[in-house]
C-alpha cells in the first residue's frame, strides 16, 4: 500500500560517509569507523513486474487427498476462499508457503507441537506421492511457470523443488524467487503466524523489520567493534583482578619494597617504572640465577586436558577419514557428473534413447527420477569425504598448534627437562595422524609433570633465597606485564567506545527515519480495522540490541496510554498483527504482487470485519489478495459494502476428496445442490426424507437472510454489526421470513407470504415444525425443490429486486 520507498541499502555507505564527515569525531575514531563501513551492495536481479498466483494444486498433502486445483483470478483483485473448518483451506494456504520457501511457519523449530504437526503433513487417504505446485507469473506479460515440490520420503523435509517452464529446462527455485525478498516482504500470513506475530515481545518481528529497514550492516559494524574491544576490556579486567590479588599478598609485609609496591598499586595512576625498580633491586649477587629461577617458576608445560581433547579429536577425525576416503569422493563426483550429463542430454535432446548404448527408451521419466536421487546421494558422499579430509587437516593443525618450541631459558641446557622439551618440539614435524597422536599423548603428560616439578623446585629455591619477597616479586612482575598491556589497550578502547556511541546514535536516527512511513501505514490500517474502537495505535519502535531486540507499541485507550497486551482484545490483537503485516507485505519495493492471508476474521467483531473488508478492498486495488476463511461474516461484509470479489467455496468429501467451485449466488448454490440430490433415482427414501427438506430449508433461510440484510441496510440504514445483531438470534424460519418481508421478526407474515406466493406459508409451516411428508419418488422430491425455489424467489423479490452486484 505504501508508495514511499525506504532508502535502499545500496546508499547506506554514502549516508554514513556523509555523517562521519559532519560528526566532529576525532580523526582516529573516524578512520576506525571508515574501515568498517559496508561495501556498496551490488544491484540485485531486475524484476520485470509483480509476481502473481495463477493456481494452486495439491495431492496427498495435509487435508487434500486426490489431486485438486484452486484456480485464482490473474492480477490485482480480491478472492475469498470459503468453506467449513477441515475442508482443506489452510492446506492450500500452507502449500504456497512451503513451495516458495521450503519451510512452514507452523513447523518451525522451537514452536510447540512442532513434531506432532510434522508427522501429519501426509494425507492419510492418498496413495499417490504427495505433491504440490504453484503456478505463477513472474511479471505482467511473461508466460506462467510452475513451482513444483514433490516428496520422496517419509519426512516433510524429504522433498525436491523445481521450477518448470513450458518448452524450457527446469530451473532452481532460487533462480526465480528471491529468498531475501521473501524474508523482507513475506507475502503470506497463515493463521498460526497471525496469532504469534503479537506474542508479547515481537522479537521475531524486530528482526524482520530490522532487515526490512536495511540497517543490518550497522549491527555488523557494532559487532565488529565489540569483538575488537573484547580483548582490550579483558586486559583491563585482568589488571583489576590481579591488582586486588597482589595487594592482598603485599599486606602485612614489613619488607620496604613490599610497602613501596603496595603504595604504587593503590594510586590512581600507578608508576610502573617505580615497580620495575623495586623488582630489579634483588637481594644477593646471583642475579642471573635469580632470573633463571623466576623463569622456571613460571614455566608451564602443555595442558593435559587440552592435549587429550585435541588428540581425541585427531583420532576421531582419522577414523572418519579412514572410513570415507578421498578416492570414494572422487569416484562419487565423477559418477554424479556422468549422471548429470545424462539428465542434461535428456532435457536438451528431448529423447529417452541412451546415447551410449543406443537402447531405446532407457532414459525415461522413471530413470530421470532415479538419476536425480542418485546424483543427490553421490554428491552427499563426495561432500562427506571432503569434509572428513578437511576435518582431519584441522585436527592435525590443532595438535601442531599445541606443540610449543623449547623455551629460551632451556635452549642451551642439557637437562632432562630441556631434552623432553626438544622431543616435544619435534612433534610439529610429524604429519602421520596416528604417529602424531601417539607421540603427543605420550610426551604431554611427561612434559607437564616435569614442568610442574621444575616450577615447584624453582619456587622452593627462590623462597630459600629470599623467603617472603621473592614470591611477591613474581606476582609483581606478572602485575607489571598486565599493567603494560592495559595501558597499551586503553587508547584504542576509548576510540572504540566513542565509535560505538556515535554508531548507536546514527542507528537510532536512521531507524526512526526509515521506520516512519511503515508506522504511518500501520496506523492507517489500524484505523480502518478498528474504526469504532476506543483503542488507538501510536508509535511503533524498535528497541534493544541487534541480538536481543523487540518491538515496542504505543497504545492508548481514549487518549490515555496503556500497556498494549493488557488492553487489547483477541480481535484487536489480530487487527494489530494485520496492521504490522500489510504495510510490510505491500511495500513498493516488494516484487510480489499477491497477498495470501489465512483466516484473519476469527475473534473479530462485526465492526472489525467490516473494517477488514475495506482494508482488503484497498489492498486489492494494486495487489492480488487471496483470503481463506470459514467465517461467512467476511463474505457478508463484502456483499453488504458492494465490494467486488471472487468467492470460491471448498468442500471436502470422503477420503479427503476436495472440490472447488465458484460461488455466484448462495441461494442458487443451495438450490442447485438440493436439485441435484432430488434427481438421484438411487437415493434411499429415508435419506431423502431426512436430508432433502433440510437442504431446502437452508436455501429458503439463505434467501431470507439475504433479503433481511438488504432491507435493514437500505431501509433502516443499519451498520453491518447492527444487522448481525438483528439476525443472529433468529433460529427458526418464521421470524426470518417476517424480518425479510416486514422488517420485524415478531410481525405476522402469513398474509404477506400468501400474497407473494400462494401456498408458501404451508411450506414454511412444514419446515418450521418438521412435519413434511415422505418423498418416495423423484417427482415428489423435484416438487419440493420447485416449491422452495418459488417461495425463495418470491421472498427475495418481495423486499425489492434480487441484487446483481456484490460477490461474483
């Protein structure tokens, strides 16, 4: 519905560059941000015109047994698909969604009952292979294409989707339908999603709107800044924790160096040079030996747990690689390529003869289906083998990375520890996985134990040399290293903090700017849906972070702000969901010329149903709008308002046999069904006596309801809600006749009926009391249908001419 295009993502880099130049940020902060700016996006594939639905076909799918097709009017316009619950309407609606996306909202992971629903995707009455197809046009002038999804397994995910064009090779779905556009503009709203769109947090809607607004690159920039800043902030946190630990160890020391060091650590800006001087003032003459002991005291061998994990992963990867060898992968690739060439030859040659052996008819449709399945299997085998090889390489590198070179302080020694380190360092030269795993596993434990003994011995000797000061000196040396790292990180961390603050401000400004047209459109739709409601929809804002975002709604009751979910009825919540869905789905940037909405009427009062009819009419001016509903109130509202629409009715018989027919006249439709039943010579008398009068009564009451609604609208100028309140309590035929002919359900109508149709009142008495006689012959049954038709026609004309507009 919107004609205000949102600024494309393509221009985002230019927008940010301009704002950066005007930001007043320091040059180094601007440079930091400039390096993170998104690249100019490449132009997407051109869309020649809007995509329209032509027909939906299903077989063996959900509630649909044998194959049935739902033909849809081409181009903009409103189509209402009606029928009782359980007739297969939602099966058609969900068929479009899963054909174009490969997914179904009802079955998305994380939703309740997901597994139960997934098990019920296959129709119980259909023996044929489940299949759905959506016939559509990609632009106003192009020939239709068919998106066909065929299942070849027991799981709902075991399916293949292809796009078929007359006289052309099959195409992949992504070549025809832009998955990103589907995510941005999502043209279908199933009932399960209608209720979930307003779940209290609207977190999923936040993510959709964020993509819709094209601000994803800003979130990416912020994540990159956050990732760069993490090691810098970790350095500060480490220094803070270490300062606290070292101060605790210095407390109580009477050594002058400990007292001086504690004073430095407590100051706001510690003097690192002073601490270094305290460390260099080592008591004793053997400074070199002291340095060596300190090095040994901090010596760490390989982490046994880390090494054990890496070795275990290497052995697992080796076993997997042994099970799936590269030769198998290459054979699978070659055979898959050969089969694909056969399939390609079959498509282009338009012949089922084998070009290699000359056998006639060998490359038939069945062969092609088997070949496609084999290609998929072989490609999976090749991918598994390649993955095993890559996993083995990664596992080997991970083990090599754990093998560190000989520490500098041991490089000139001939001690057992130094020898053990040299043996350990040589492991980096081992490439055979089994030998590498065994050698590393053997040496890691020994080296860790030897390093531990060396540390303990060095610490003991240092303690002997200088009792209490030396352990503290080791900690102080560690503290100096941490302080130097934190000091080095601080300037960059400050720049990153300034960059993130600027980025948050720009994100908020651009988000509000781009969201404004969407909010205005949502408010317009809300006003039409809830025109007589005291609840008004105000602001729609995105809050939170990129990963934990939410949509916040401004709702007021009689101009007083209120929490949305505490004041909105279920019907208003559904209206709110539609208000958020329609502006996004009808945006001018969408390549989809259709909207598909499943059961939006539930929980709506008559005023909202009338408002919904107006909204759908407005959408149908520029979009193909298809609405599935079992609630007849929408159809009545469309007729009441004189909105042009195509009405299709779906019925479901035994063994899930679904039929589709166009409804031109509900009364005529009911009479047609009764007439067809009356002509059945094999119909048992007891069935005819019970069923046929009921069908005739339904036809007569439909004529009364149509006439009563028209009279109350035209003569008394009642709104749709008032009309429904007047007709809802009337459960018997006589009050309906009186309301239709006299405008008063309690008025005596016999004289008027007899005036319009002599003998008609007797038929009404029969229907009202259930005292109709037996219908043993076809002639008796045809007579009952003719009497009903005569009376229904008289009632429709008795309050004015039979309407010719409305539903078509």
